[in-house]
C-alpha cells in the first residue's frame, strides 16, 4: 500500500525537476541586447570592439544573472591591413 502512495510522489518530483530544467535552459529573450557607447545594439553572442578612453578591446555580449553585459575576449581590436602585391612589370 505504501508503495502505491510513493509512486505519485516520485512522479511529481520527476515532473518538477524536468520543468525546472527546461526553464533554466531557456534561451535568452531576443529583446536582450548590449549597447555600445555609440548607441549601437548587439544581440547576445555578438562581438564588438569596445573603446574606453585610450584602451580598446574585443568583447562579446553575454547574459550574466539575467542582465546583459560585455565580456572581454581579448586586448585590442582586429584591424584590416591592405598590403601591396608585388607584380612583375614585364
């Protein structure tokens, strides 16, 4: 008889754990964005070059305790350089 009473309780616990897991693993809301100093917005997961005074660094927009924040990825920002190709003039 006690075994029959334990089954519904165990089922309820299992259902509660599964529901809590799906809520915790939910993706961030699309409205959650990070804002750069120039006013441009970035979605969670995007990277941007952040400049603070004379210092610049590459950062990724991330969620931390339900708040978007910039997480430093590396010092400096990537730059593109145009090189000159050596073409023989025959």
